[in-house]
C-alpha cells in the first residue's frame, strides 16, 4: 500500500515538475546552436556592439501574422531580433506588432515600410493581399528603417550596420568613377548604384577631379584615362584611399547581328595598377566552366556554351581573406587574367594576395582568335586540345605605396590648374586596392534587350556578382567587424557545389559505382555470412 502511494506521489511530482519547466520556458529561453559556423547565434561582434550602446535603443518589428503563420522564416527573424534584447543587458528593447491588426497600410508606408504581396487561394477565387515584415530602430529621437526583411542570412549584418549608423553616426560614402565612355549612373551603372546605395551613400565622381578624403572607398570602372587621371588615383591611394578597380583591356559589343570586340585605346589605368603591383594581362580568359549565351541564328536564337563567360565556382575563392571567406562564385564576361608583379615583392610594405581563381580548365586567347558566337562554339569544342590552367582574376593589395610619379614630371590638367600643388611621393597612411580583370560583370545595360535577356534567362548569377562587390567594398572601407558578419552568414546550402566539370564527373562516377556496385555487394556479402552462420548453427544443433 505504501509503495503504491509513493508511486502516485512520484507521478504527481513528475507532472508538476514538467509543468513548472514549461511555465519557466515562457520567461527564460535557451537555444543550443550546433552548426559548425555558429550561424544561428549572435556573434561576439554583435554582443559587444549592443552592450556598448550609451543610451536605450528600441527595435519595433512590424510583422503580419499571416506571414508568420505561413512561412517559418518570419518566426526565425522574430527570434533573432528578440535575441538582440536578451544579450544587450537592458540596452535594447524589442516590440513586435501585428501589422494586420493596425489596418492602416498607408500609415505603415509613411513610416518607410515596404508592403509585400502575398497570394491567397481558396476554393472559389484567387486574390492577393498586402503584408509587412519591416524593422524600425529608434534611438535618441532618431530612426532608421529596414523596409522589408524576408530572410535571416544578412539580418545580423543589416541590424549591426544600422545600429552603428544610428548610434555612432557612422555613415560611409562610396564614389563611382566611370572611365569607360558612355557609362552613367542612370544607364549601365544604375543597378550597381542601386546595390551599393542600399548600404552606403553613393556619389558619382567626374573624371579628372580630385578625390577627397570624404570617400571611404571608390569604385573605378573602365580603362580609358589620361595621365592626370593617373595622378588623381595615385594621390587618393597615397592618402590612405581604398580602390575597387574593375579594369577592362577590351571593349565588346553585343547585338542581334553578332559579337565584336576591340582592344581599349591606351592603358593608363593598367599601367598605373601594374606599378602598384597588379598586372592586367591583354589576353582574354576562356574556361570549360562557363555560362550559356544566346547565339543569333537567322531570326531566332540558340543556346550555346560560351567559354568567354567564365563561371567560377565557390571553390575558386581564397578562404584566408575576409572578402572571399564565404565565396559562393563569380560570373565574368570577357575577363582578363591578373598577375602579381615584382613590384609587390620589391616593396616590403605592401601585402598582396590572390582572391579568386578560375578552375583548372581555363586558357587564354587574343582577340585575333575571334569572340563571336560561331567562333566560340569552335573554341568550346576544341577546349580539350588547349593547354589549360588556373588563372587569377581578382587580387588585393594593402600597405604603404610609392607614388607612380616619384622622380617623374607631373602631368598637367587639361585646360585647368592642377589640384595637387604639393603631391605626395610616399604613402601617408595605409591604402588598399582590390582589382578584377573585368568590369562587364558589374555593368548591366538595362536598355539593351539582349543584355537583359542574357542575364534574366540564363545562368549568369547576378546575386553572386554583386555579393562579391559588396564584400569587396566592405573590406575596402576597413570595417572588418561588419565584413565578418556578411561572410559569416553566407552559406551555400545547395547540393551542387562541385562545379568544376572534371571534379563533378569524377564524383558522379564514384557515386554510381558506390550505389550500383559497392552497396549491393556489401548486402550480398552480409546475407551470405548470415546464411553461413545460420546453417552452421543448424548443423551443430542437428549433431546434438
């Protein structure tokens, strides 16, 4: 009897303990992040940032309940935002508001939030409705808005950047310097301007104008430049400037009638860059790992593998550099390989590193080989006969540079007085250069219908290209903490990461042999052993 009472008491206490644990979890939470990169936990950088906020900061998350009920990612976004409050030691408070209950979409739009269109299906009709998932950060009477949040991959980076801008007034300014004739922020550079403008203040710089210290970094697009433009770049770098150099040694034209190309007249930018330590070769790159292109065939088009559209897989990035630590790929168009020159080795004050390389199936060719579609098909078919190798397409320099004009006569500014009466001959602080032997991968002519079709209908991945540019600019602006967040969370969850054709073929053969031969053989051996042991036991039983 007493034993029975003890069992009942133990059962009641166990149920009560479970109930108390459940109630306690409503107030106190615990999560264990078992991923290799700790991708679902706030980083130490974030924890330090939020704990050092001088005054209280409030984050309001406007989230439609119909989004949260239907798509799990919005619950993950809410968890991430609430974690900011939990690690801030009271410096941050979080409020989640169901925007569906407010009923005033116009008011939310005035706050700067972006409406999201969602589909609603029922038995009788199909309709669309508006939903919201946006953040408003409030600090000392000022606000910063993240209009729409639909994924967690860059959420920590976005929040940390907004907090720094709001609390510490860390606004960063990026310059766009187009040197290719005809490039403006309104046409071919519109998409690049939009991508960078979402993260920084962007301003277009007129060629041959002095670049002042207010620019945290400058993106240089093209090759055509005067000697005075060399001086402008030279003096900006020596004063601790940061340059993303997108250099083309060739000009290409795409039209419904075919493809044409020519060498860029002059090489002022390449000559200056080579003196710094990076040579942009004159030949063009081709690779068996390439994207498709549209080939005009009469009044229609056919799809061909175009080896001049080099497709670099995630394995082509240097994991030891923050820009390419989580490299997912790059897609180049009529690119030239890069070489680190002896100038780097001679100057012990400059660090040089190759960032991105092609697959081992690449080779080079001059313009005389032809870049039109018909010739490209022939080149692709004859790729097996080419001497193939891996080539560098992006490299980074950082350190103290010597002036390109040291010991030389300074060039004059055409028609105007020079802005450099006392030019520097050596660096006054550390400068940075990141160079890519291509600018076409970042320049999208949205007014050219063929170019739009090329990007929209085929496998040229613009997200990969602009992610690389954003990471490059983040490194150039010297905010290593934010760059760590950007590269920390960019994970390739696809199962097709092996993009090198030869490696993919080898793994495919291995999987086939393993599945079709090794696994059945193991099953047969296991079954044979079991049968043998069973017969042996049966024989022993009979002998008894």
